[in-house]
C-alpha cells in the first residue's frame, strides 16, 4: 500500500463520461481499492501506514468524487494483476523486520537489532525536515539558535534553503548565513542529533485546529459573500488591523479579478464547468458591473460562441442584484474548483494585477 501511495503518476485510466478524471495517480488508485474494500467491510490495517501516507490516502479519496464502472474495473484489474505477480512481500526496513521477528528473537539479538534500527533511522530525520512546508520551517527557525538554524539551512535542498532565507527578516537571514561559516567543524553525530531533536519538536507540537491560516479562511468566506457585505467587512478590517485586511484581500478572487489572474487559455474550461443559464446571467450582470471581465471572457472563445453568449446576455437585460451576484459567484466557484483540482492555475495577486 505505501508503495502505491508514494508512486508516480500512472498511465491514463480508461474514461467514459465527463465526470471521470482523465487519469488516476497511483495514490488515487489506492484510494479506489481502499474505498471498495471498506464498502464491503473488509478490515484494513491502515494504522500501520506512516502518518503522511494516511493523510495522502485521505486526500486522494477527496480528489476522485465519482468513478464509472469501466474505470473501477480497470483499477481492480491492475491491482489484482499486481497481486498475482507477487508471491511474498518482505519488510522494507530493519524496524519493520524487527517488529515482525521480535517475538521469536533472543534478548541479545533483539537488543542488537534495536540498536542497529535506531542508527538506521538517524538519517531519516533530515528527510522529514526537508518535507516540511515553509510555515513549519519558519516556525522552527524562529525558535532555534543561529547555530542550529545554520545546520538546518545546510541540510535543506538548495532551492528550499534559498526560499527560507527569502522569507526571513533580512537581519535574521544575514546572521544565519554567516553562521554557516562556523559549521565546518560540526561532526556527523551532532548533525544527526540536531535533526532528531528538531523532528521530536515538530512531532510534539499540537496539531493545528485549522489547516489554512486565518486570512485564507476569512477570504474564502468573503469570496462567497455579496459585494456589499465583502466591502463592509474589508473596510472594518482596515480600521482594526491593516496588515490582516491586506492579507485577506490577497486571498479574495472575484469576477473583477478574472482578466488579471485567469489565463486566457483556461476560459473554455471554465465555461464548460458552468451551467449555460447561470453563465448567461453572470455575463448579463458583468456587462454592467465588470465589462472588462465580460469582454475578457468573450474575447477568448470562438467568435461564433462569443456572439451567441453576448446576444443571450443582452436579451436577458440587467438581472436583479441578487441574481447577478449569485450567477457571478457560481462562475468564481467553478474557477476555484478547477484550481483546487489542478486543472487551471491562477496568477499570484502580487504579479497578476
């Protein structure tokens, strides 16, 4: 199972119907098998997977939504074919082998193997640290001495180390960079010990109640609110906390932002994801409120389709404020869903206008 969850993207699955993904990754295929077995109440020892693998499995389950019988059969056939070609599986590492054999080992052999397993795990600490996201790394750097941070910086992949420096206050980044020059005499044992200590610190930290930050959560809420309410809340936030208000603004994506952040080539995908009646209402409202956005949409589809949509929108007249906002929100929701599934990518607000 962990091989499947960590594997690269697989070849495209057979497709029938628009709602089936164009391809399933190895992780998504594992999610299909797990869902099928759980549906038939087959007990699965999922607790034996690493925490990050359990999280990956859960995320893969949410990505699929629905799968048609043909694709399900293809996944099951691939899975059973893999099982048919496998006579036995063995532990991937010494710790797993020790867990399997421990009841049958002599005390001296068990202790010796435990010590060897502990030594084998030492190098894994830095691999885990390298997988941390930038916010977690910044939190670590904020709590540790310059000497420890210099070692951490030296053990990160070059690109991630450079990104970390860029995120730090300039004076802190300068101190840590200079301290790297003093790490030449640090021995491997000390480096491994620091890595294990940092991992222990990360593991001991309570899990956050929310996966996203406060600005993202407020922005998501205001993105679905009416323009009147959104403007009122942002004005109030400006008076209470200017920095937070600006952070919230960066997360908000409205109909007005479409030309600034949506790639022209993604317009057809967006239109396919919106009901035709809703799209007509949205365009009718946008022609009055956001003419640049309406023109951007119509200019990046076929001329014939653009003329048809414009005629239908004009024929509707100006919809009520409530109807217009609801329709434009539906278009924005479709864009956000396409972004969440990786089908389109929005430009960063700092560079996209």
